[in-house]
C-alpha cells in the first residue's frame, strides 16, 4: 500500500500548494510505493524565501562554525542510527540491491557528514602582507542560498554531497531530489530537523525536473546552483544560471575508458572490469563502459570476464545475493534497450548474468557485452547508463590514449599496468578529472572530483568543494592617515 510523504519547507512537512502529487514507483515490482508532492511556483517561492531569510537574518548566521559542526556530527549519528530504513528507501525507489545501499551507500554518507562536520571550524581566510601602512585580508564567506539538484543513481549520497559542504560553509539549501528517488532526501531533511538545524537552513522540494527543477534554478533569490545529472540537463541549468549570474557547479555524464595493458595484474583487472561495468546496474557516472584491451591479452581477458559476469545474479534487490537490481525506471530501461538493439544490428552481443527466478515484472537488464567495437560508434561514445560494455582493441599506448580521450566526456579514466612510468605518462595525458591506476571506482570524501569538458564544471567533494560553496571578500585597511598623493598633487 502506498503512502504520502511530505516535503520540508522552513520547519514543517507540507504538501504542495496546488495539491498535486507524483507517484514513486518501485522499479523491481512496478508498484507505486508512495506519493510525494509536486512542487509548483508557490512552493518554490516559499522554500527559497525561507532559505533566504535563514541565510540573511536567522539564528543560523549567528552560530559559530563549531556549532555548525556539532549539528552535522549529530546528523551523522542519526543517519547511522537509521541506516536500515534509509538504505531501504533507496532500494525501493531506484532498485539498487539493499546489501549495497546498506553496506556502502549509507556508511559512505555517515563518513561524508563527519568529514565536513570536522571541517566546519577549520576554514581559513588569508592575509596579504603589503607593507606597514596596509592591512589586507581575504575573507571566505558563504555564498548564501544553494539550490541542489540531484540525480537518482545514488539518491542519499548525492543529497549528502550537496548538503554537507554547503551547510559546513554556512549556507542554506533547497534540495530537489530526482522524481524517481525522492524519499531518502526527504528523510535526511527530517533528520536535519531532529538534529536541531534552525528553520529554513534545509528545505526539500519534490517534483519533476522540467517544472519544479527549472523553477528553482531560475529563481532570482538563490545564489548558487549545484547540479548533478545528465549533460543535456546541465546545459539547461547553465543557461538558467546565466540569467541572474548564479554561481554554478555541474557534475555531469561520463564514458570512462578502462584501459588494460599486457603487463596488468589480470585477475584484479578482470574483477574491477566487472565492478565498473555492472555495479549499480551500470548506472554510475564513472562506469567503465569502454573496456580498452591490448590485443595480446584480449582473448584470455574476455574469457575470464565473461565467465565472471555469468556469475552475477540479476533479480530482486532485497535478496542478499543479488548483484544487479532493476534499472531505475521504464524510461531508463527503454533507453538502455535501444542502445542494445542498436548494438545488435552491428555486433554479436554476449548476454551475461543469470536469473534464479523468472522476472515478469520490473525493469531488469542482464549485463551485455559487445566485443571488437569501433571506438567511434554510438555505443562507444554515448553514455548508456546501464550494464552494457563496449570492448575496444588497441595496439600501443598512443592508440589507447587517443581512443580514451576521443569522447566529449572527461570524467574518469582507469589504467592497468605494472609499468610505473607508463602509468604516470598516461595519467598526465588522460583528459579526465579522475585517473585510477590499477583500480577504479574508488571513492573517498577527501578526494575531489571535477569533470573535464562535457562532464562538468567545478569540483565536488574534498576540501576543494569548500571553494565552490564560498565566495571571497578582500578587505583593504589603510593604517596610515596621510592624505592621498594624487589628490593633493604631491
Ligand atoms: P537528469 O539530468 O535527467 O536529472 C537530474 C536532475 O535534474 C533531476 O533531479 C531532474 O529532475 C532535474 N532536472 C531535469 N530537468 C531539469 C531542468 N530543466 N531544470 C532543472 N532541473 C532539471 O539525470 P539523471 O537521469 O537523474 O541522472 C543520470 C545522469 O547523472 C547521468 O548522466 C550521470 O552520468 C549523471 N551523474 C553524474 C555524476 C557526477 O558526479 N558527474 C554523478 C551521478 C550522476
């Protein structure tokens, strides 16, 4: 039976002013799990006004950084306490295996909240020494109201990634989770209230991207947009930001090359090739959906990879042995199928994985491999966002590098080799914001990431995220009372 979940505006849980609702569909069962409000212009105005008031005049402004840190530490404790229910919400809303959301996503969020909690009282401005008659210092101040637009692939993690650095720096936030997966963000906001965040500091609006999302990013009273999602929508967000010259951070799509040289540790490389192409059913921005294999190890590697891929269970995300749950929605399933169909016209697919029971409902896709793919073709160039792997052969380092860099994206690259010099040569030449050597999809809050080219603008995570949630103010103090030389003709 579905239930209604309310949005958080100011200090209360509310429906939309219009009374409109949106269904949240469980992609494993195709059942409606819940309804959330569809926020319209009135709701967006109220949420932004509340965040504005809290940023400009509320008690939030008067809290010391250490007090802000204590609130984030308390929030981390509450998330830890409610790990199971938060993990379940993400599984029910977007289909990721419960074991993964419980064991990886939620603990990762707890660590992230603690990382930025610890940062709160460690922020610094700077002084510029310019001689005895001037005192010049640079303040690093909060930007104000941050609009955070979230994707559906890691719902709780994405919400925490926007919220934590923003509030650590003293900002207030209005979050808009993806329409497919809003409930863990709403629950996180409730936990913020329980932790004691003042009214208006954290607001969550639920709704569609083209309505609620576009109203929020076009709102004149926000100061910054932090967007994670597709490159196509990122472009629209940037246009909206241009109207009022809002600051903008964009974390967008990718087409990661996972490059394996003949001297790579093969067993390890095979296991990571499996991880990077199939984890979260391939719905990861840094998914290594292009596997670049040196010709000399191609056959051995592919045999091992396909064998391992066949051991992945596709099915009910609540079962502990399930490795691939469904894709997030029927729309995403159709999109991935259209790429698979396109690939089938040109290459012979290997359909991997197994299903232990018939899946007559749900948006499931088995891992699918296309081998000897042309590096310039559609499935090797476009972000599919499903467990579909294109395998591309190469002969030498130069060719591997050229293929790796010849997409419009620049999010991540993964390099497998025992040759230290080659590893660092490749790392320097790869045109992406992340380079993994002999691993991939390793994340830690301390590591910043920034997409190159069509993968984004500005850094998320790490202490570097702090720069994008603050703005500079230079203060120049004259310590000398001498009249100005130009004005007095001296
Ligand atoms: P999406 O772009 O469709 O939607 C992202 C968010 O934008 C959603 O909340 C949506 O409602 C909202 N939105 C849609 N239209 C909007 C508009 N006109 N104005 C304002 N907001 C709007 O992306 P998605 O399908 O939710 O997520 C998948 C994409 O996200 C993939 O491309 C993936 O690579 C990318 N992603 C990138 C990163 C990263 O860090 N680089 C991380 C996760 C996901």
